[in-house]
C-alpha cells in the first residue's frame, strides 16, 4: 500500500536537497564554514 | 583582608571563583563551597548519555585545582544565609553541612564580606509524578544521570538488534521546564547512535516538550536570515526533525510518568498518553531551597528569594503582562537589593519573568518554557560579578562596577546533532541580544545581523574543540583568561 503523507504535519516542513545535505559534511566547505562560524562567535563576545 | 564566599562550583561559580582569585588582592580570601567534589562540563553530558564519552571525560576533581589556584574549597552544601550575622557579630555568614566522607554531616558557619550565590538549580523531579532516574524516566542533567541513561539506552539498542521495535521518548517532563536545547541535543545524538548501530529502522523517536512550537528553546525562538528569507527557528527545527524521521508533541505538560506510559495535558486542555520503552525527560528547575535568617533568627527567606527559591537581584519583579515586558526588567549587576554584598549568578538568580510567552491550558495549567540562563551567559555573569566585587573591595563602595545584563549580551550556542569527526553535525547559533528587545528591534526583538543558525560538520568540530578548551580553562591552566566564557 502506498504511504501518502499529505496533510500530515511533516509534509509541510522544508527538506534539504541532496546537495545541501552533502555540503553539511563536505570537508572543504565545512572548513570554510568553521572559519566563518568562529568569526561570528568571536564577534559575539564583544557584546559582553 | 576581605573574604569572598562562593556557593556552587558549576560554570558560573567556578568562573566567579577563578576571576575573584585573579582580581582580588593577595590578602583576600576566596572560598568555594560545593556539595560536589567534581567539576562537570554539563554540555557534554549528552555524549555520556549515548556512550560516546565517559564521566571521566567530562569531570575533574576540584580540590587540587583550587589548591593550585589559592582558593579554599569546602565540600559542603549551604543550608542557610545569615546576612546580618548574629547577636554577637554583625558579619554575614552561611551555615554549611559537609558532604565529603571524612566530615559528612558536620555543620560549620562560614563568614563572608561578599557572597556569590551560584548554586545552580534543584532538579525538581518531584514536580511530576513518576519523573526521574529513581522512578520511571532518565535524565542527562548530571554525569551520573547520563551514565544511567546510556545503560538503559544500550539495553534498548540490544533489543532492537534482536529485532524488537522500541519507542523512544525524549523531551521535557513538566510544563515549566527549561533547557530544551539539552533534550534537543540528546534526541539527535540518540538518533545518530541508532544509525551507527544499524537499528534506526527499529526505533520510533518522539519529542515531547512544553514549547509552543519546535525551535522555541525557552527564548521565544529566533529569526535568522536563510536562503533569501528571514525565517523563524521553528521552520529550521521542523526541517531537522522531519529529515531524521522524528515525530514531535509540543505545547504539553507531563502530568505523570508510569513504567512504560506517559500522561500529558496540552494547551487545548486535552489529556492524552503516549507509550515508551525508553524515555529521557528533563525536570523543571527550582532554587536549591536555601533559607535566610536575620540577626534575631527570624526567617527572612522571602526577602532574599522568590517563591521558586531563586535569589532576588536587581531585576524588576513587578507583575506585568507579556505585552508590558521590557528587556530592562532583567538584572544588570546581579546584586541583591536588600543586602548589597550578596550576588546571584547563573541559574541561581531569579529571572523577572519568562522569555517565551506564558500560556495556560483551559484548566489553568501553565505550559511554557522558563528562561534558560546557562552556559555562556552564566560564565559572563560569574566573571563580571567577580570583577565588580573586587572593585568594591578596593574602593569600599557598595555599587557594582561591571554589568552583564542578558538584555545587552549576545550568546553563542552549539547544539550537537551527532558526534563523528567526519559525519557528525551540530547546529551553530548566535543571537543578540539574548532577551528580545522589541523597543530597539520592533519586528523580531533581536538584531538579525548578529543572529544566525546553521547545521554542519563545522559546528561539531567547534563543539568538540570547545569541550577540551573549556575543560582546560576551568582547570585554571596557563593563559585561561584568554579564553572567552
């Protein structure tokens, strides 16, 4: 039997594309994001 | 010579102790009173709870560290505060009861010139029938609880390996819980562990919480710029849940936990139940229940503490509706207004109100998260209060010099969603300010340029590195002051 998920709550949530999912663990992209996130977090420390 | 006494040696207490020692004069004495012999990096307890770390990885003995730093350590629990001293002496003191094996039960009076209350919370499992590791649910609030949770989880995993289907329920165990982030991390790490054990298809994972929507986290959620839109964290969080096949129940107050069934009431007033084989539910928090007495031995607990046993500080505690809340209601200096030499930091201070909008079911049951004040803000409060006190000692003033209001403070947070050097992920978030300010930022309450969130392996690397960095810092190793809170 087919499982049809329309009108269920999880039908409305945005789902990442395969590309987006792969980039989350792509070493090179994530190394770049590591630098960006660190910059953003260190920038936050100036507010206290 | 001045004496600074700190109750509690968690993130806020330990930070306050280290900075108090560092900024005070040589002749001043810093005393830490904590019932626990070990310091615990609580954010990593979720990894103990899934077997990825051991208790030894997230703790260390406090006594040798404090001895090295010149801090007096008393392994004891505080019982009462006497801010006016007694009939023969005007100096304030605290009554403590030792918890270490050699002096267990011994009572002592410890006088102070300045007192920092950093006791953290009482884990109030008693608020919900059947809640807690001694009863029918598990917890990751302490490393001991996390070990027990992992042991039970491994039993469930073994059953799944034998082909048995398991229902796993994770979230908050009461309508007024906080720290949804810790439960969020736990459900995502359990899901990760199940995948690694090849049994993900044998488990039904369900989230249950008192949040109005997923992604509230007790801070009313937050808006972030993403893909050309400004979106609420609800969208982002729901996406993460659906992607991993996690079901969710929100707007719920857990009424009772039985051996394999949980009963809850939701904001619509419906009473429902859900079955489980394994459940980890966070308890609500309250203050640790310290009493206070004046010089004549009359109880003045209500002068120092709010009804929830958290300590009153320089916040605006007048009763206001959600629409009347101001970010300026939140404390600036964490100084008690009746006794200017007493401060409270971290979870120990009484917040003026929640951050998330208060909600009640038709039966009058409050179902909304109470405000989180752990981690980075706790450390900052500990540091700034220590600096205020050491300034006050030098100048003789009763006015604190350093502010650390959560309404003008930003926060960075990493929520683990699976630990693996190359396949782990974590949600990295920053927000400014922590307390939404709808006067300054009318639409979203926060500065969108400083508020962001994303998930990826980089977040896991940062979370993992921070584990070691903060353990290093908490031990007072060389250059510890260069590491931010």
